């Protein structure tokens, strides 16, 4: 299904949420509803059961007012206590059965709701993983969390409760209208005079509610995103003593979220009393005109009581429908936002003729590769190089020269703008993404550990690895002694944010993870940066073990770590400006020599 959603960006603080226009109007209602209804399709039988209990409860609710009429007009009027007791018992039974039917309906619908919620969130998470890095670059973490939790939550409320409630209200409404017309058409038509006013009120409310609830969903997403980012950066905030300023900035976002919710609440606060006032107007009309008809012996007192009961039940479904409309509007706003994500096709997919690769030699070739993260802003310009199997090539250069982009392109996190990347002579686009990434191991500059044990993190790429294999990988990464020194050893839990491990320890665990994965091609993205000299030595020793017999691409600022590379590529402004061995590049006295002298000779001069 295709939605005609624009790709213009939000302004201001929501610009990072991605290229989506906040759609106004109702052009997508039925399309979005069709999309959402497919989540209920697997639960057709359960929905049918819920519908049965709903109809049973509605039918029983219609019987009680009529029995009350009979009790007043027949048994009380004739002083028939036995008949009155019997009727009272039937009324009690009706309400008890209606209660049981409603209880069962809610149980069934809550089960459906939780299953739908689980399915939707699972599908959205899987879709997140299929989308490209460019999508993740454009969206804040909070935005994605908000869509998975908040938006899916309000959609689930509509699917699991709102739809059945709406059907129930419609059935009850129509049934009461028919019964009232059968009892006394004249009084019924008098009662119905307020219905057009209720319909008009509901229509006006719906027009503004959709806009208000869309605003609340967007503001909630922004608030969630800001909160996630601020908590994640709390160390920096406290380090610069900027708690006050950040609190003020957060308060602005929080206030905007509050104002959006208050606006939506005000709409509901106006709507509900208006509907109640119309109900009371109808009740007053029944009492006045019905009372006069009783005086004229046209109606009975029991009929008036029945009409009052039916009138309260007549307008309750209308009020309930208005509340369902609240849910509907919130769900439509959430549905638009979820649909925007689900409609996105992964930017990087396997070609129809893509092949799986195994036991590769490890030759890597970039052929006139150009790339831009942002249109018309090139990051790489006609980059060409070849790495022979089991050779190590280092990429050096100033920050922002394009070195890490090479690693991103090799892993197909992004598609090249121009040119071609080949593995063992096979164009990368003709290799399945999964098999490609199984052959390429990455040790990132910022090591990341998942929540779980140390053993879980090491065997992440090979969940079936034995304890012995995990230990061997840890030994090769020079982290085994540290791990065994912990009270729980390899079963030590990684705290949130890896707070119980230093940067160097995290890096060594990541090295063990990559060693266990046993890739043919290695990408080391400045793996020794930002660590102390002792840890750097441990990391460097582990890296030398990893490099043996593998094709390696080493990205580094510290030139001491790349002096023994088979070849060195010097990047500057997205171009390869120099290439050669360490000695050859020093002899050229170019950018590499300048960087080398800056790192190694300047301290001696200052001394």
C-alpha cells in the first residue's frame, strides 16, 4: 500500500525526526485503517466471540427497562407482589448476565489487544533493523521509541477496544430507537429531536480533535527524544555544570507537550458537558410532554419510566461513540506516524541475483568510489584502491577526511553514489548483505556492549560458541585475566551504558567478540584511540593476533599503530592524496610526513 506522504522536513527541534510532513485532513483515514485492521485478521475467531458477548450484553440491557415498565404498570398498579417479585428477579438476572457478558468481552478483547500490541511492536522493531543507516541518522532515538511505545499503544487501544465498543454502541443505539418507536412513536420522535444537535456537535468536535491529537503525539515524541538524549549525555551536562540551562531547555519542550495535551483535554471538556446538556434537555422534554400525556390517559407512568431509561441508554452510546472518536483520532494520528515508518522500503536490499559468499580470499577493491551523506555534499571523490588477500592497509588523515566512511561503505551501511566496491572481484551489490557482513568483522572506535553477561557479549556473533571457544577468544584479546578476576567471571552482567567497565576493557571485550566471529576481513576503526598506554599495548597485541592471515583495513589517528602496515592510504578532503609504505611516505615529505612529525617530533622540540 502506498501513502502519499511528503518528504519535507519538520522545522526547529523536530527536524531530526526525519523527512516527513505532519499530514492534515483525513485523506489517509481509510488507508491507514486498512493497514491497521490487518493486525486483527489473525484474531477473527476471538473477535467474533467478543462480538457475540457484546450483542448478548446489549440485548439484555434492552430488556431491563421494558421489565421495569411492566412492573410499574401491571404489578404495582394491581398490587401483585408475586408478579413484582418475579419481575424484579428477572431484572436482576438481566443485569447479572449483562455484567457477565461484559466481563467476558473485556477478557477476550484484552487478550487480543496484548497480542496485537506484541505483533505490532515486533514488526516495527524488525522493520527498524531492515532500514538503512541513513534512516537512523535522520531520526532521534526518542522518536523511534515514541513510535514503538506511544503511537503503537494508542493504535492498540483502538484495535482492541474501540472497534468493538463502536459496534456495540451502534447496535445499542439502533435497537433502542426501534424499541422506542414501537412503544410510542410520538414521544420517541420528540426525544429524537436532539439527535441532529448531537451529530453536529460530534462532527465539529471530530474536526478539531484530529488536529489536537496529532499535535499531542508529535509533542510526546519530541519530549521522549529530548529526555533520552539528555539522560544519555548527563555526564557531559554535569561536567560543564550546565544543569540549569539544560533544565530550562527541557522545560520548554515539556511545556509545549503540556500545552498540546491541555488543548486536547479542553476539547474533550467542552464536548462531554455539551452532550450531557443535550441529554438533560431531552429528559426534561419527556417529563413535560410525557407527564401531560399521562394526565390525558394517553401514556402510563411505567411508559414514562421506560422512556426515561431508554433515553439515558440512547444517549450513552452517543457519548461513548464520542469517546471512541477521541481514541479514533489519537489512533489515526499515531497510525499516520507508524505508517510513515512501515511504508519505507529498506534503501539497501539484496539484488535478485545476489549470491552468498563463503571461504573468500579477502581481496577488497574500491573502484572510483564517490559518496555523499547529504545530496550535493560529497564526502569521497573517486577513491580507488585494492587490498590483496591477507594484507593490512591503513587509512590515515585528518578528522573528517572520509576514513570511517570507507568502513561504512565496505559493510554496505550506505550505498555508494558512484563507482563500485568488489570483494574477490565480485561486485558488492551482487553479494547478499548477510553473507557479506558475516565475512567482515568490525571493531568500532566507540565499543558497545549489550545488556547481558560478558559471555553473551563475546559470543554475540556466534551464539552457538562453546564456553571453551569464548575463553580462547578472550585470551587472544588479552581480557581473560581481567574477566576471571571478577567475582562472577564471564557471567558478570554489563550494566546500562557499560558503566562497570572502562573504555579499554570494553574495547578488549569487543575485540574478543570479533576474534570469535572469525571474519575473513577486518575493519579496525581507530580501535586504540582514547585509551591509556598500558591498555593500548594490550589492544595492539590483540590486534596483531587478529590481523594474522586476514585482510585488514585499519583506521587510525595514532600513526605508531600503522607503521608496519603493508600499505598506507592518506586521505584528505575525501581524496587519496598519498599512498605507500611508512618509509615511502616519510620520504615523500607530504601530508603523512607532516602528521608523523606533528605526533612524534613536536614534543622533542618543545622539550
